[in-house]
């Protein structure tokens, strides 16, 4: 079955990133949506040459083999995701909306929910809600007394999110902040809420990542009140899209968003205030734990 020229070019571009540069990173669910080809028809021969694993060019890593996520393997991963029915419904509705590629992947949302559960988090923040897939995944695992601040500037997508919060029975856990996320975070700080949050997920304007990060650190900062009340103040911040479709590793790509993400990654790597782990899931996330 023939594939379009555009799809062939896209796949060849991915091959250069994955194989030619020996990158160990991309899970890229976007690969499974190239050219709008239905999943059942994506067994085109153009994918046949994508290798299931690559080897680092750096001999210091001992010829370590790392997995690359092909469409077939990604389909397998998705069959092993425990996606609640309400999330499936939201995902499928969002898939038909403009900007649907902004929605986090099911396996990524599952990881976020698990992190919240492992932490025993009760007070969370999401910067960038879109239609609410990741915030709903978080709200579903929060205790009844849990609290999630959801920051989003787009009113249309936010209406979808609020509808699903209500349908899932978690609307009482979610405090929606419509407007600029930076303003919402500054307002929380001014209201004396520093040191009272456990978990944050950032998936908004990539050029604002550094500012979001600094504001969130303040909301996890230990202060006199939190010491007195023995409130846990070591929080976890998860930042999305840190691999940016592989562009961050390509020295020839220097658009504003790519450069800002690349600079943020460098800054956070050198930031001794947090422990970090960059994870190649979705479009790449960095998990930061405040020390």
C-alpha cells in the first residue's frame, strides 16, 4: 500500500534523528499519527527500516543498546496502559479538536498519576490544562480532601476539561484558574501558600518554563509556617516536552522554542536545588525533586 510523499519525508526525518544521530530518546506518539493515516493501515513498508534499538556512539557507555519506539512497539505499549473509561472518552473527544497533539499520551498520564500516588500528594498544580486529560488523571487518584490548581488560558478547551471533571465526580478537587499561569502562581505565593504543595506538572508555553519553574519552587519552599505545622515541603515538579521531538539535540535547529527548551534543560541540569531525571516518555519529561 503506497504512502504519501509527505509521510515518507516525515519518516525519513525521524530515521535521521533516531538512527543517523544515534539518539536514545524518542517515544514520539506523533509518529503514529503521520499524515492522518488510520492505525490499521499504518503497516506501510516505510516503517520497516526503523530499527528497534540503537547503540550509543560513545564507547564510554559500553555499546549500550537502547530502545526506539516504533509504531508497532508503541501500539504494544498502549495495550499495557490501564486507562480509565472516562479518560478514554476525553482522549477520543480531544482527538477531533484543534491542537489535539498537545494532549499528553496515555502512558504519560499513567506515570503522572502513579507519581502522585507514590508521593502521597494532596495538593497539586498543573500549568497548562488544555482539555484536561492529565489533570483529570491526577484528580482521579487524589484523596477526597485533595486539591488541584489547574491553570489554563484557553477558555474553549477549559470548558471541555470542566465538563469532564464534573462527569468524573472530581470537580470539587479542582480549582480552575483561567488566565496566564504565571499570574495564577504569583497569586498563590502572595496568598501565603508557599510550602504547601506536593506536586506540579508543567505543560504550557515552553519559553516560560524557567519562570514557571522558579515560581513553583517558591510554592515548595520551606518557611517558618510550614516548619511549625510540619508540612511536607519537598515537592516534585514534572516538565513536559523536554526532548521537543528530538530538535533539542539537533544543532541545526535554533528556533525560539527549541532554544528556550535547550537552555532550560541545561539550566536545570546545573541546578543544585533539585534532583532530576530526564525520562524519554511521550515527548520527554524531566522529573525534578526539590532537595
